[in-house]
C-alpha cells in the first residue's frame, strides 16, 4: 500500500503529464480514467454481493429506512462514547 506522500507524488506527476497533453489526448485520458473508476466501483459492488447474506441485509435495511425506523448518527456516537467511558471508569 502506498503512503500518503507517495500518493501525492503520483498525483503531481500525473498532473504535470496531463498539462502537456493536447485537448484530444486529454479527452482520451479522461475517458480512460472514467472507465477505470467504473471498473473499481463494479469490483467493490461485486465484492459486497459475494458476502453471504449481504443482499438480504441490504434490502431489510432499506425497508427500515423507508419506514423511518432509523436512529440519528449522533445518538449512536453518543452511546458509543458513553459505553467507552463506562468501561474506563470500571477499571
């Protein structure tokens, strides 16, 4: 896995190259990047769909959300904080 600095360097190198391209070549690169992005998204979707029970769990979660059976994220974060601090206080 690349470090953040490596990512920045790669992006800077790519930007330099992109700036030197003709508009026609830049369009080709843009189309290619769009294709790569779509493939990556499809791979992630496929990976999720291969998780046993994922599709059913997703359908159920979507039905619960549509029915308004949701909990605000702040409530979850607050509860998590309370549970963590309770554990610390017990020690």
